[in-house]
């Protein structure tokens, strides 16, 4: 009688092992193993092999789990029969029901939920510890796994389904990278040290979702000159703006012909307008990633952004795109005079051109963000559905914005009061 209990316990151990290894493999950081691909340690080489053949590995685990489960059920059935033959035949139905429920509860608790919860805590470490036993088990089960996969493939073909069961995994996906970042941040002892690097990594992953309108210099802030501007005025505009490039237009800003570099004032002072550099014209809903590729292909660093009606929305430079990944880069193009000042615990003075995301980072305000606007001015205009007057207060939830400086065309400065 004691022998059958030992066999049942062994079946449960193997079942828990295969179940735990399956969730560990699914939850592991593929990126972390990829960073250690040159490791000469045997467990790392084995795991690299598993990652190259994930389908075969998982199939072997499932076969091992099911074999252990079947053996467990057979042993429990034998135990039930032995128990029934001892004289409690009149309660056969009740005893079977109770034994089945208990056996199911045991297998779910100790072979499913518990091992999965344990192995999921540190899946990479669990895989390394059991890499060699896993390899031996998979080696034994490999022929059976191949036979079953062949039969499954044959059945799928008979059903008219063309599905390839030979799946190999060679490339890291965005999900793998994102999981690596989040796990690194979660398990970091010093968040201040890793924060910048992780943020850059996260920005790089999110770059494919960035639209040009998220990083343009708006129309009202474009430094531009007419194509017929004289040399003296051109020189003055370069000095006043502090820029090395100026946008050149013909008649109005909606008809941009290119840009002129400050060096043209010395190389071709009298014919500077004949040496204007062309710029690509792109829509504002174009992805920043696509524009980056365009810059690389055409060897350009500046583009004109237009709206759906063909009017100029603004300009965007290669540096603006790079800043989306690496953060602010202080240079000639950046506007550094944006006001962002805390007066007390609930009141702030803010430039209307300050981005919502930046304001939230500075003061932890939790201002509402949306794809419909980027700045505080955009938020106010979006919610107000009009142009507020000077000293007028616009209430948006618990945020009260008082307009303290404006022009006829834009809001410049606001006083924010947060009402609890």
C-alpha cells in the first residue's frame, strides 16, 4: 500500500515540474537570455537551443505533463479500487465521487496553481536551474513528440488546414523588449540609476507610435524669410534668431520653397536665394519612424509639415525626432523661456506652450492627456471650444486656468489652481 502512495507522489512531482517549466518558459525574458548568448555555460547553451526550437520544447513539456497526469489518474483509480474492495461496496457511488473530487483538488492545487505561481516569480532562474534535467527529459520525449506532431499535421491537412508546426524563434519582438524593460525596472534596487536608461529604451520602443504632429515646431514659431529678402535683412534675421538655418518662402508661409544656411551669406552673398536647399513636404499624421527613414534615404535633416488642406502646420527636424527617444537636447532650436513655476501647493504659473506631458512630469499634476492636443493652450481651447478673454478663468474638472497673458491669436501665460 505504501508503494502506491510513493508512485502517486512521484507522478504529482513530475506533473508539477512540467507545469511549472511550461509557465516559466512562457514568462521568461527572452531578451535577458539574448544578452548572454555568448555565455559558455552549459545551461545557457541548452536554453538557447530551446528558444530556437520553442514548439518542440513546449510539445515535449505537454507530453510529459499529460503522461504524468495519466499515471496519476491510473494510480488513484487503483487506490480507489483497493479501498472499495475492503468492504464499503454499498457506498460505491459516493466514495468514487469523493475520491474524484479530492484527486482533482490535489492535482489542481499542487500540480497546477502552486508550481505555476512559484516558477513564475523568477522564471529565468528556474529555467537555468533545471536546464540539464529538462534537456534529458526532452531528449527522451523527442521521438514521441515528433510522432504526435506528425499525426496532428496529418489531421490538419485532412481537414484542409495548412498550418506549419515547425516554428522557430530567431528574432526578438517588441513584446520581448518591453517585458525586459518592465522587469528590469521592477527588480532594480536603485531606480534613479536605471531610470534614464530604461526611459530611453522605452521611448525607442514607443517611437513607432509617435506621429509628426507630436514633435513639430508649430507654424507660429517658424523662423522664416521671403525669397526676395535682401542680404542685410537676412543677416539680421540670422543674428536675431540665433539659428544656422532659416526657412524660405515665396509670398507667404504656406508656400515654402526650402531653407537657406547661414554659410550662404559668405559663399554666395548676392545670390543666396539661388542656393536654397529643398525640403521634403510631409503630412502631420505621418509616423515619426517613417520620416526618420525618409531623412536617412534623402540625406535631409529638415521637413515641412502640412495639414489636410495643404497649409503649413510647422516644421520638424531630425533632431526633433531624436529628442523623442533621448529626451530634450539643448541647442539653438529649443525654446528655453517657457515658464513653469510653482507658487504654492495648489497654484502654478505656466506657459501655455508648455506640453501637458512635461507639466505632469514637473509637478505631478495629472492633467488630462489626449491625441487632440499637446500643450496647455491646446487643452484649454479643446475644452473651452472658443478663445477665452484676458483674466477669464477656464475650469476643467479640478483644474482652474486663469488667462493672464494672451495675444489676438494665442494664449501665452496662465495661472493654474488645483482645487481638491
